[in-house]
C-alpha cells in the first residue's frame, strides 16, 4: 500500500472510531456532515466536556480507552498531554548517527497534530506507546534524510568521522539544520576549497585568493569542485578584462592604484567595478593634483602654522569652574586694566552686556556682531561674537578673552573657537569655561607651543537640590522655571497667568533685545516668575533664588534624550545669583524628575578630551582650490578640500550638515564665488524652511544681477509666531547689509524695523491671560474653580 493511501486509511479509521465512541457515549452528539482533513478541529469548541481534546487523541491514533483517559485529564508533563494541550514546548529524541548519538527535535509538541506527523504515526494504546511511536518516526525520518551521507562516512576513518560530527550542532538539533551543516562540513573535509587565480596584464600581476562555498546544498565530488573552480576563474578573468578595458578607456595607468586597491576592485561585479574604477581614478587624479598644490602653495600647509601668532609664545590663562563663579567678571577686569583688548562671546547678548560692563568701568568699548556695529570713536576695546574675530585676528592685542571656551567641541560652531584660540595675536590669552574642557585646552595649547595656566574657580554662592518636588502653584516669586521648547514655555506662561501670576519668558527664537527686556522685567520685579528654555544657560544674569526643572529631557533635533550632566550644572547653576541671594535652590515639578536632576547635578563631569580639532577653510583657500580645479561649485570645492587638504592629525576641516544643506540652496551656476560664500556665512534663523531662507535666496538672485535689495515690508499686526518670523527676515537682511552695504542699503531702516518688531514681540509676550475668577460673566469678586484651574493643578504635580 502506498504511503498516501495508508495515511488516508488511517485518517478515516480514526475518524470512524471517534464518531462511534461519541455517538455511543453522548446521545446528544451530532456529527458534522462533512469532514476536512483536520477533522478534529470542528469538535474543539463542542459543548460536551473534553470532546475537543478526546477528538485530538483519536486523531493521533490512540485507541478508545487511552484517548478518553488522556483527553479527559491530559498530563502536561508527558508528550501526549502536551500535544493535546497544543503546547509550544519542544520535544526530542536521541538518534544514532553513524555511531554518534545526537539529540534531534521534532519541533513543538503542537506540531504533532499536523497531518505529516499524526498520519505517519502507528496506532497506540497508551501515552508511553504514543511517545515511542513518535520517537520511532523521528528516528526513521532522520535516518532516511541522512542516507545520502552514508557512502562518504563509510569511506572515512572513525576518528575523522567523529571529528566531522563534532562540528555540527551539539544541542537539540532540527533535522533541517543538521543535514545542511553536515554536508557543508563534509565538503570542507573532503576537498581543498581554497585556491588562487593569477591574473596578468603587461607588468601587472594580481594573485586573487578565492574559496569555494562549502554550503552548495549537495555533496561535492572531485569533478564538481574542479568545475566550480574553473567557473570562478573564468568569471575573474572576464572581470579583469573589464578592469583593463575601462582603464584603457580612461587613459589611466592601473599601477597608480596599487595592488591592494586593485584586489578590492576585483571583488566587485562588472557594473559596480566600472563605477568604482571611475571613482578611484577621479580620486587618484585629485590626489596627485593636490600633491602638486600642497607642495607649491604654502597657504595649504599645517593649519596652525598659517597665522603670525606662531611667532609668539603666548600664555593661556584658563579660568575654569562652575556657573556663577566670577569667571567673566575677572576677565572683564583684566581687559579694563590694559589699553588694547577684545572679548569674544558665543552670543550677541553676551557681547552687548560685557560692552556695557566695560563702559560702566570707564573704558570706551565698541561692539561688533554679525547684525550690528556700535563703534566708539577712539575706543581700543572691542566686544564681539566669536565668528566676527576673523576681521581682527591680524591685529595685536594685550588681552584676548574667549568666553565659554567649551564651545570649541560644538559640532556646528566649534571651528570658530578653535580658530580664535589658534590665531589670536596676543601674549595673554584669557578663557573661561567649565573644568571638563581642560584636557582639550592642554592638547591645543601644546600644538601651538604656548604655555597654559589653569586657574580653578569656585562658585560664589552655594546651591542645593531640594528634598521635595514642587508645583506650579507653590513656585515662589523670583523663581526660574526651565522647559525645553518654545511651545511648552508659552503653555506654562498661560497656566501661570491664569493662576494670577506675572510672567516673563525667554526662548531661543527671541532676539537678544527681547530676551534682555524680559530679563529686566523679572529683575526689576515687574514679573514674579521667569519661564525659559535652556537659552538662559548662557548670557543672562538673573536674580533667581529657585530654579525649577519642568522635565529632565530635551529634544535635540532628532529625538528626545535625557539631559546631560553639564547641561544640568550649567542651567541649575543659574539659581542663587551672587550679590542677590545667599544661596540657590534647584527643584522640579515631578519627584522622578527631581531625583534625576539631583543625580546629574552631583555627578562628575565627563572630560572633553579632543585630540582632533574641527576647523573650516577660509574663502581664500576655497577660491584658490576652485581656480586650481576649475570647479565652479562652492559645495563641491569645500567637500574636495575636506577630502584632500592635510591639516595633520590634529586638525580636520569640516562642513556641518546644516550648512551644507543651506549651501545646496544657493550654490547656483553664474553666481560669483565670493557672493555665495558671503551668503553661506550668513546665519539663517528660523530654519531652511522659514521665511528668512526664502527671502535670502530671492535676494541672492537680485544682487547677482547687480540690483540693490530693499528691506521687505514688515507686518506688525500679526501673532507672535509671525512677528518672530518677520524679525528673522530683518536680522538676515542686517547681517547681509554689514557684508554688502552697497547692495543692502537699508541698514538704518532695518535697525528701526528690528526695534519695532522687538517692541511688538515684547508687548505680545507681556500680554497676560486673565486670572481665574475674572473671566467674562463672573463678576468682580466671583471665584469659580473651572477646568482651567484643575488642569493647572495636574500640570504642576
């Protein structure tokens, strides 16, 4: 009888035994009129007790007594019980494989209900005989499948046979895993699958190592191995012919790439090989051209050797310590004590504040930022943003102050701090920042062959972390509440105002003038609470006794991430300003946030230990390179510069991704190279999708035609977001007016518009929501707790 007929007969016999028992035992039993192959399934949900499991037992070949017993009370510790319960537990049996016992699995116990298992099992009269039948069936299947291995194993010595079996899986094995692995090991054992192919062309000789794959899905004979090797060699020779032919077409000597690179190319398929060779040839020609450029043009030498400052042995004095430790104050005093000094800051607001501080000491001081200049006649002191130092680096100074020096590690702007530190022509270089930057300063100072003095600073007023979290309602006047997005800051402002509090706000999109006015209102007591983003971490002196964290996470442009140790210390250090409070306190609105803030605040800083410093090329470098390569694109020239200019191990030229995206938008053919550079160096606030970006691109097209650009019409009667966007446009115009005054002539009117917008934004931010109890319809003295108040309570817990 064929296997198919045998399985069909078993299925019908077992069904009939089940129907006879069910009809005899349960008078109310009604059989299905039609039964599919898995005939037990329809009875699984039958209302009679245990009927479904008993049907499964009949299906598996148990006789009546065993089926009823097992189905009524299945034993989960036995294979039969596991099958009836459709358990996922794996079962297995030992099988002798050519003299070595291996434990094979048939899969999950539930798989025994599948026809390929159940209908191939002999009938059984107990759980024990069922398990034996399963084991017998598994062993038969294994031996049948492994019969193809009998001949090669028979030819092998016992020691070699055992060595092969040891290399296949040793734990519970699936047959589908064992057989391919055994075939693979036998192919490796019986044949030498490694070989070399020698390829020659003129005086080029490549020896390409190759290895045939052992997992061919079949046992290989000697003729099979020879054929596979011949095919592999034929493919390599065809590929080599493609390589030689492509090189001839490019008129390129393959020797220039060297043997290792040629061997890498030979691993590629023909189409990829052609593309890779063309790319390699372009790189090699670029490399050779740059070798000539670097040899003949001293401007492309070591980065730090390009500046006259290398003729000096400078003293770097680093005031390193926490926030509110008097670092900047001591720096300004050092500037005031000499006749020619400059202060470099990361923010326009900080430059403005320290200009005013110097002038309050009786020292005339000019201000230079990207958007404005305030030049005091005869002044020999300057405060400027760090990016503007390029215009002053050739001057000699008695003191150069670099504030927030840890910014040299910033991936977007760090190049400006590195450039200032390397190029400042002064015998006394003074810098401020946290202690974590000390290792990087030591490395950079040694590269410049200067002397470094570290002067640690200590906080002037103590700050502690509160034991308990607070709520919005319990925030004391003079508190600073820090969130990490403009949206949340404005929401918190509204909630506090609805509770009757007077609030100032600061966030990144606000101009320095608006931030300063908001800080003044808080400082002078016109508002009780300051709600701010981490923009308060630099540049604002706020007399806040308590600093409250709304959350311990921030969005970094890609995802929400936990705050870092230095961020918590920089922000938290704003609590308890020296001269205003004897001490400061840090708290949070949620207990778990407070716990994390406390842990971070008391954690040691991770040192910033840079061994490679980011810099960026000058316009002169890029223009020389563009002319040399006959490459009109600013972006491609910059990228080529980054690939090829050797600044040594310590300096690396970079092009930040955001800047590269901006250059793509303005790198248009026919536009003067220097003009594109000026626009590339113009900060675009509000992002590349914002109005300032669109206006700047339109202005670039106008000035390319030689047309002066008038200041666009500025809408004042709009909402806060509209006012901020308008301000971004005006500030972009002012920056360009500083660089291209003839083409952007409305500098004074732009400054007036900026003042108007700043006033309008300040008025909008000063607009208060009505406190609860004073909403329309409640009367003067009415007080009603509505949904807004309850929501405030939840917001502040």
